[in-house]
């Protein structure tokens, strides 16, 4: 019974697989839902700072920005640009469910055309920034505070 006899799984840093994340990134509604989550005390940063591509939570906006500039994030984004391999694709290669596969390819082409037509909207949603946790918890945003201070200066 040596240290190599027991198979150990490295699950501490395991993230969601690319095919699941690809489904999250595929529609603007799912991106909005993931970016605008309710406050959850069990998640880092109360669940407010989330990277959709990597499926990770961060403590602050600064940590999220630093992560977006990292090599790991850039690799993940590059991998998500390609369609992930699916079991349906494997079945079609062996001659089963070819009609379903052709339908899924057509659906994929349509979704890619939609993404290319609305590229600015997708990038805006993915790069959306949130206020700091203090202002989120209080319920006021920095935009409303700055407009109030400008109104006070005018009066």
C-alpha cells in the first residue's frame, strides 16, 4: 500500500467543462442571468463577480479584471470560439442519427450568424462591470450617487 496505490482525483481546481460553458455563452439571456445573480453568502464576492467563460467567482471587480487579462482566461476564450465535440457528432461519424446531426449543424450555423450580427451586444454583456460590494449591499449605484452630487452642485 504505497502512495501510488490509491487513485486520487484532482477536483479542487476543476472547472466546468467546455461544452457546458459553451451553452452558457450561446445566448444573451443566459449571460445576463449569470452576470446578474442574487446575493449569495456562500460564494466568493457574494456571487456578484462571475466570469462566464471560466465559470468562476471572484472576490472583487479588481480580481475579475486581473483574471480577464490572464493567460488562463485567454486560452479558455480561444477554446470557446470553436464548437465543442458532442456525442451526436460521434454517432453521426459512425452512421447513426445523421439527420439529427445535420439539423444540429444548421441550428449551429443560425446561432453563429446571430452572434456575428449582434457581436457588440455579446461583448458588452461579457465585459459588463459591477459596482463595489458596499454599494450593491446598500442598494445604490455609483451612477446614481454621481448624478445626485452633480444635481447638488447645480442647485
